């Protein structure tokens, strides 16, 4: 194990963390403001990736694809909110789970209908191809670095939006008291649609950016969705700050676990056993971390007031 | 006899009558469908105990379903290969032994998951149970000893004393008998003191605590029992397909179990059976009409949640007597 390799893995973990943050931010906002658990958030991630891949393939421009991913995901989110989600706010979580589970079936099968079962591929734009040198002599892909920077910028922008703007003030008010903010004359329905579309756009952005590293296919949103759930549980549901800390924790713990555990285990068992055992434990690691955190703090690291 | 009881009896008889008729006219596939309905109904009845009576929305019951499946797969693999497993146990191909192992194992793991998960409530509970199931799912995928991602075949369906389970009808009767016994148990539990406490905990746990009953042990007991029943169904499901794979642990499976309960009617005795029957029939009919059946299944589920609250039992038998 060299320092350069470890640094590269650490950066991969941070990159995964920022991706997860983009997903988790939307989930946690929707839960915090509307009290809704949305399983179909992963479908919006998939919509973003497919929109980006399709538009990039048609126009030849990744950047147009990226813009399309934001627009399509936000549009799909708004449509989802107006047609279905809106009717679920006053229902219990069980019904929300079932309805959004049904939405996943519809979105996944609908996408397969439109695009077929074969994965699409999305090329990294020429501007971001290549690698940068890291201290210690390693090379790190420029594109992944760009994802980290984008994630950090979005996180900063989201912080400013929520703490400094009128919309953010309303979102925070919606989190602490839904009835009161409606009574004060704020158009709560439009606010809900906006928050949902904002979360959807962030998920779509994440999907489009990851689409260039992995393949774009039906079902790609599901593993990420479950990771994002772990993130918001660790962070405390409803808390953006919690989502940020949780996302980076999960990203780094998962990546470093997969990298380090097989090597650590070679100290105790034979190398032939260490690899599968390390991989098995590493894939469970974030869930163990989550169980531990919940055992200590049942409402997550940064519990929301409501 | 009130309306719900007669509808329940009619459903129980119909589930028995259909395979018998199918056997007479040589429609073996229908027997397999009925067996699938009985097994899924059994799994959902397990979940119904926690979810319907106790209000514990577990989104991770696939964990127990899969544990049951792997218990069947692993025990019979060892019995066939003659290779002893842990503690020198030789494996088994006898269903009662497998069921016992499946239920005990799922009970213990359910106890562990329950102790941690029941510290939380609401959405946290939904997600933490999901996360535990995912943990086991990934473990099953990456642990190569029993097939890993590829799963494990069961060469010969496990046996039940006195029956030839390779015959579809006799295997159906095993599944049907177990389902009916479990429904009887569910009904007993529901009307017992424990059942009353469990339902009271669902309705208002603060009140229950204030009259001196601790909600936590009641919830935990319900969760563990529920896990054990779902594991039995998992063992049967493995025998039905003669194959187990990590997909039994997948979160789609957990979602499907919840779907069955809500389709049928949450907390109703025969809700899981009504839900499983409707689900399997829909899957079969839609699957025969279009390759895109999941799309339409999604639309139907959505319509049920939005417009037909109370599920099949709600439509047929009216509202449940207890809220």
C-alpha cells in the first residue's frame, strides 16, 4: 500500500460522498419540509442520467446533456409531485412507501420501454479528460476532481439558498411548522412543488455526472438510493448539514473499507481467505456504522427539531 | 357468522379447490401458481403480525425470507454432499428440521435487528430495517461459499414425512397446511392479551406505557415472531423454485411483501392471502399480455393506494372492526 494509492482512494471516497450528498439533500429536504418518504428519488437520478446521455448523443455536447438532465429531472419531479406525491402528504408512511414503490416500477419499466434494456454510454467531455498530478506522484482523473468541485459548489449554493434567501426562509419555516407558514399566507402548494423539483434536479445532476463514469442503465438509481437513505439516517432526517456530514462519512467509509479491509485481514488470515472475507465485511461496513450511530443516537447525528 | 368470516372461509376453500380441480384436468402449472400464492401469503402473514397489528413498517423482511431460503438451500446441500457443516451437523433434507432451523435462525437474527431497530420509530424504523436487509443482501452476494451472486440450486426438493413433495399437489398441501396453521395462530395472537397490547401499542404507545405496560418488549416479541414466520415461507419458497439466490434478500422482495399486505388490507387476517392471490394473478395475466407488465402493475398499485384504501378485504368485507 502506497501513500499515493491511499490518497487516490480517499479522493474517490470524497467524490462518492459528494454524489451521495446531491442525492441525499433532495431526500432530506422533501422529508424535512413535507414529511414524505420518497423511494422514487432514485428514479429521478436515473431520469437525469438518461436525459444527459440521450441529449449528449443527439447533440454531441455533454454540457447540453447536463443542462437537459437538470431540466428533465426537475420537470419529472414537478410532474410527479403534482400528479401523485401531493396526495400523499397527509397519508401515513406505509402508504407513501407503497405509492413511491409503484412509481419506481412505472419509471423503470417506462424507461426500459423508451430506451431498451441495453445500457447507454456517456463520454467524459474533452475539457475534463485527462488527469492531474497529486502530491506523492499519483495521477487522479480530472473528471472525478470536477465532480468533487461541483458537489462542493452545490453544497455551498444550497447552504446560501437555505440560510440567505426568501425561498430558503420559507423552506426552513416549512420544516418547523407547516400549518403556521400556510396560515401566514405563503402559497404552500407551490413551495412544495418547488422543493420537490429542486431535490429532483439535484438527483438528476448526480445521475448525469455519474453516468459518465459508469454506464447509464435502468435500475442504476436503486443502490444509490439505499446509500442515500443510510446517509440521511446517519445525518438525521431533515437536516442538510446532517446529509452533508453523513454523505462524506458514508462515501469515505465505504471506499476506504473496500480498499483497506482485505489488506488488514491478511494480517490475521491467509490471503486467499482475506479477499472474499474483506469484500464481504466491507460491503456491510456502512450499515454497521449506521447501526452503531443509531444505537447511540436514535435520531441521527443532527436531529431536526420537528 | 359475519361477512368477513364468510369471505375468509370462501377464500380458504377456493385456494384449496383450485389446485384440486386443476389436478383433475391436468393443469399442473395452476397448482404451482396456487402454491406460490400460499407461500407468499404465508410470508406476508408473518409481516402482517409486525406491520398490521403492531404498526411496525419493516422494509427489511426480505432478510428473514432469504434466511429461510438459505437455510433450506444450505442444509440440503450439505445433506447431499455429505460434507458436515458447523458443529459437525450433517445437514438435512427433511422439511420439519429445515423449518426449525430457519425459524430459530431468523428469530435470533430478528432479535438482533429488532433490538437495534426498535429503538427508532417512524421513517427511521423503515429505513434501518431496509439497511439491515441490504447488509445481509450484500453479504450473501460477496460470500462465495454458497454460490455468492449465482445462488444455490436445490437438486431434490426437500421431503416431508409421509408425502412425496416432488408431486406438485402434495407440495401444495404442505404449503397450504402451514398457511392455514399460521393463520390460525395469527388469529389466536390477535385476540390474546398479547395481541391486544400489541394493537394498543400501535394506536398509542404513550398511553400503553402510562398504564404500566412497556411497549418495547411487546414490539420486539411481535417482530421476532414475524421474522420466524416469514423465514418459514422463505424455506418453502426455496423448495418451490428449488433454487435460492441473493435476490430473495433484495429490497424488491421486502417491497413486494408490503405490497401484498396493503393490496389485501393491512392488519386483516386474510389480507395477505387476498393480496398474494391478486398479485400473483395480476402478474400472470399482465405478464401474459405484455412484456411491460411491471409498468401496468405500478399503475394499478398506485391506483390502489390513492383511491382504494383498505385493499381487497376493505372492498369485499367493509372496514375492519378495530381501527
